[in-house]
C-alpha cells in the first residue's frame, strides 16, 4: 500500500519544467548518482518527509488559478519520481479530476516501463533526461548503464506519449561531436519528441556536495558559453533531421 510519498521539497511557481507556471514537486530517492547533480540530497531513498496525496493537494490548491490561467500545471521531478510511481500516479489523477491540471513527469527514465505504466497513463508530458548515448560514458557519469533509459524512451515512443528531451551540456563530457550526433539520431528515430532542450551545465548545487561531505567529481569543469551551446544545437538538430528523413513515412 503506497499511502504516502517521500517528498524532498516543493516549488509553487516553477517556470522551466514544462509549459506555463507550475507546481514542482521534488520526490526523494534516485538510483543514479550523476556527477553534475544539483540535488544530491535527493539520492537517499529514506530521506525527505512522508506526505499523503491529500496533503500535497492542499499545498497545490491555493495556486491553481495561476496554473490554469498560464496553461501550466504540475511537474513531478526528483530524485527519480518513477521510484514512487503509484503515489505520483494517484496524485496526477487527483490533479486532473479536481482541477483539470496538465501533468508532467521529469524523469531520467531509469525504470521498468511496466512499473510506470499506470503513471504514464496519467501523464500529459514526459520530460526525459538523456544524459549520454555512449554506454560506458554513461556509467562513468552516473554510476549506471543507460540500457533501461533508452528502452524506456523507445517504450514511450511506441505508445506515442508526448516527450520533451533534455540533455545537460557538460564541457568535455557530454558535448563531444560523436555523442551529440548519436543523440540527435536517436531522438530523430523516436517520432514522439516535440522539443529538445540543451541545458548548459551549471555549478549551483556544488555547495550541497560540500554540505553532505562529498567530493564534487566535476570540480574545475566550466559552464559552457553561448557559442558552445549553439554548436551542440547544430549537431543535434542536423543528426535529428537526417534520422527523420531516413525514417519510413509510416513511422513519422
């Protein structure tokens, strides 16, 4: 019985995690340990506070008019929200039933699709974070291989679920030509991606690593400049376009 969820924190006026103004709920627990994670305090599965769906709904309710008027809604992120899929599914269904809110799931995709099936049925938009296509590079960056993540992306495509792809651009790690070219080709082959976001790596969460007594693995890695982001965008878009052009007409 999943009567309560482990919650890390909340943001009542999020503007970068889906369309419009959004209530952003950060879930506790994550199986990945990304070298650039700005929320390493969400990793532990036994942290956070335990709340019921009704308690979370009470936090959302005062702001619903802002979400509705802006074309926004609720985004659940983490940590990794699919680790608590039954709780998030119930929360999404209630948000739709009570207020008709748009629902977005911000996920690494590191999950069993069948475990998340009920959750995906209640989700309007999946923000899928593809960190690296190269398997060994992904292990070095996150501690885990990316097989499950790529399979989850294909599973969403097979079901024609609306997806935005997110990729954090880390100089010297995730911005190589071959990696970006493969990323674009993979995205182009999915057929259900309406937006690709290249997010410049930042160091805003470094202080949390220090607070937790952890060594920051990307110490010294710079934030990419606008020209570097434009270069990466060009590579991804070109590879995506080639992949789309090569795809059979019936799969587009």
